């Protein structure tokens, strides 16, 4: 339905804005606590924020006779949580060794990785999507890579994370089409929080005073970027094609660069603004390029009821 597709696009654009600005909270939070502890606390908070809505909201996909949790839902939420934990922790640790702007660019490379993975899975990707993705990658390069760009250790971690985020977009697309999106989001938050907190217990000091100081960053990363952003992703991708969703989500690189410029004095030059423009053009081409009727059918491509990421 056209209205559903437009609604999904707007929700995914809002998600990209939230994720892009969340890079600031992710960086500032690590001024006080370690990356695993920050991730664990933010997603524990995200799960708590979502829990009342999950308990109150009836599931349209689940028959009344079925239990609140069932095997398919647990498998989907658990797998999404595992992929989310891997992607977000690669991103979080990488931020210790690279800039917010570089992190946004490299993470956003999943825009081209998603359709590439789709090819190996035997799914069709239209010409408009390829053109849009290519423009988006060029735009992200102009936006984030300066004349003296060097590949730091944090950049390699972000690159590894980009492949994980591409996988996350595809995994969410598979399960969000079949199960209640809010319950899936809650389960992935809970799994990610447990894994990250376990890593923090092993590798990082846990000091209450430091956690309190990191409180504002944890709140934004958990309640806003997590509870709202990742939930919007799952809800939106219910009516979106994964390759198109990846292009819209990649705009988080634009908003990460803008946020870095505003709050962390990471300068955005003219080429950066040109990059932003190319990314928006790429998004529009991918969405508006004429497609054959069979290409837009629900099963013609990987569909995703909504990403990380990012953030």
C-alpha cells in the first residue's frame, strides 16, 4: 500500500536522525564508563522503557490461545539480539579510536553491503536501488573522508561492524514480517543488554559514581536511540524492502556528521555538504525509480518490517 510505504519511509528517516545523533551520546558516555558497560546499560534501559507497552499491547500476529512468548518469537528476538550485540559493541569500541564522522561513514557502508548479501541469497535488486546505493556511498565518502584520511584501528572495527549491521537489517526483515515487532524489539534489547553486561563484568570496572556521571548519555542512548529508534526500525521495516531501508538508514552518517560538527567541533566542509546532497538524491532515486510490478511484490525482494546500529 502506498500510504504504508510512505509511513515506513518517514519512520526510517526519523530513525536515521535518532541514530546519527546517538553517536554523540555514545562517545560522551565513554568519558566515564567502558564501552561494554555503556552498551549494556543503555539497552537494559531500552528494554525497560518498552516493557510496559509490550505487556499492554495485544499482538495482531499471535492467536489469543498462544502464550505471550513462543518458540518462533524467541528465536527471532534472540538472533536479532545476538547480531545487535555484536554490531553495537564493535561500533562502541571503535569509537574509542576514531571520530564520530568516520564512524558514521564506515558504518553507513552497509547501504551497499545489504544488496550484495541479497545477491548471494538469490534476491533481486533493481537498478534504481543500485544507483541510489552508489550515490549514497560516494556521498558518504565526500561527507566523511578528508584529504588526510588514514585507516585507524577504530576504522577497521567500524568496517567489520558495517557487515554486521547489514546482516541485522536482513535478519530484522525476516522476523519482523512474521512476529509482533514490539515484542521482537524488547527481546533483542534484553539479549543485547545481557551479553554486553556480561562482557563488562569480565573486562571493565563498574563504579556507581561513574555510571551516574554517564547518566545523561545512557538515557539518550537507551530511552531515545534504543527504546524509540530501534523500535521504530522494527515497526517501519514491516512494510519496507531491506535494500531500500538500508539506503534511508545510511542517512544516519549525514546526521552523525552534522551532530559531530555541532557538538564535538568536527568540522563539516563544503565537500561534506555536497556529500549530504548526494546521499539524499540517492535515497530519492532508490525510492522513486520505476520498478516492474513483480519487483515490488512482498516476496520479490528481502522485506524487512524494519536495522544499527546503528547506534
